[in-house]
C-alpha cells in the first residue's frame, strides 16, 4: 500500500504526474492510498483505476460520498487534517507531490514513523526524502525501497 500525497488543487503538470504515478503503482500491484478528495488524490486514483488497481481514500469528514469518483474503498474519519496520520499509518511508504502544509505534515509523519518517502516535483529538500524527476523513477524507487526496507 503506497500513499500518494499532494495538493487538493493542482496544475496540469502535477495532475499528469499524479495520474502517471497512480497508473504505475497499480501496474506494479500496489494499492493506492490517499486522502480521497480532489487534486493529486483524485488524479492518482484515476491513474490507478486506469491501471487496473485498487484505491483507498482516507476522508477528513464523515460522509463517504465526499470521496472522488475513483476511490474504491472510502474510509470516513471525522478527523479533518488528523486523517493524515491514518493515511501514513496505513501506507507502507509515501510518494509526495507538490502540495501545501497538509502534504508537508504527511511527509513529516512518515519520516518520524521511519517510513520511506520520495518526492517528485518537490519544492523543498529534506535529507531523509529522496527526490526524483519523473513518475516512473519515483515509483521504481519507492517500490525498491519498500522491498528492502
């Protein structure tokens, strides 16, 4: 189970990255875990579905109908941003795309939990987080790390 984290509102390039990451994760047999809403979350789920995969959306509210159309398993938490801890605990690793403080909190939680984290198109550097230039490199890198972690 790989979490794909990033902004709820994204530009075209980030949306394309998220969809490609979701697709490649699904093709590799990974389940995509995310926050279940729009932006990076929706595009990663869309890509995963296109790739024949399964998606889990950990929602901030209490209405599973809030999940994007590509979420197979919506999990309601009623925890708002606190759901980020559930996302990271659920996943074996995290791929982070550009976002805001919610994304940064998911990265921090994962690093503190000792879970592998990689980024694509990142706007910051963190020594524990490996940055990649493409979706394919990020997926290959995180899957290799999970296999040896």
